[in-house]
C-alpha cells in the first residue's frame, strides 16, 4: 500500500528534521572527543565548521557585537508571537479555518514567503493544477528569515518543502492567499531573483 500525498509530506518533513539536526549531533560528538583529547582540532577546521553552521546559528542568535570592551551575544527569545491562525494537521482543511488572521498580522518572514509564492503562482498556473516554488540557499543574507518563515508556515500546513528545498503552497495556503489576495497585492515583493531548479 502506497502512502498518500499527505503521508509523504509528513515523512519528508521528518526526514528534513533529522537531516537538519544531525549536524548538531555530530558537533556534540566531535566536541566530546576533542575535550577528551582523542581528537585534535586545528583552528582552520574549526573556523570552516563555524562558517558552515552560521545559517543554523542565526536561528538562535539575534546579534553578535564586537567592541573595545569585548564581544557580546544576544540570543533570540524562545517566546514567539503566535497569531490566531490554527495549526492545521490535515490538508483537507476548511477554507474558513485557514483564513482566520489578517495578512498584515502575520510575521514579516511569513508575509514575504506568501507574497512571493502567490505573486509567481498566479502567472505560473492560475488554475492551480501545478504549483510554483522557490528556495533561498544557505549563506544568503535573508536565509535565516526564510527559514523562520517556512518553519512557521509549515507548522500551519500552508506550505510544503520538497526534497530539493523548494517551498510550494498547499491547499490551505492557496485558500488563505485567495482570501487575502488584496492585502497580499499591497505587500512589497522581497524575494525577486531566482535560479532555475
């Protein structure tokens, strides 16, 4: 028996979660081995590893400041503002449930992603038989903003990320965008340039 599209989406979501956090687990093992003296790490390797981890570190660190007194780090607050949009577990969602909050009340990261997806979806296929998608690669200035936005929108079952890292509108996201199309049209377009997938 083949899994449904919804089950495949959830399997992909779990797969991405483990792939994302395996780096932190590997970093912990390397740190323990280095602390025990089993593994010797030289500074160029440590610097390269730190650079590779920057997009993930940006999710937790709001600001790093260096001045004449030394360095300081400001962490992101663990408390996130949640709007009244319910978390939807099933893509067969009631159109009214997906359209609860006004577009302007969503976090800016979410608005940027929805604006981009809807802006390019309509010219791509206004019948919505195929979906237009995009991604922001790690290392780009807006990557951490993109990651925060997709995490929140995925938790609300409004978008899906495929194995290539491209995000697409799900039915709940399409319904939301159709309902709020006038507000979305007024939002400035943030993501503008894309490479072919």
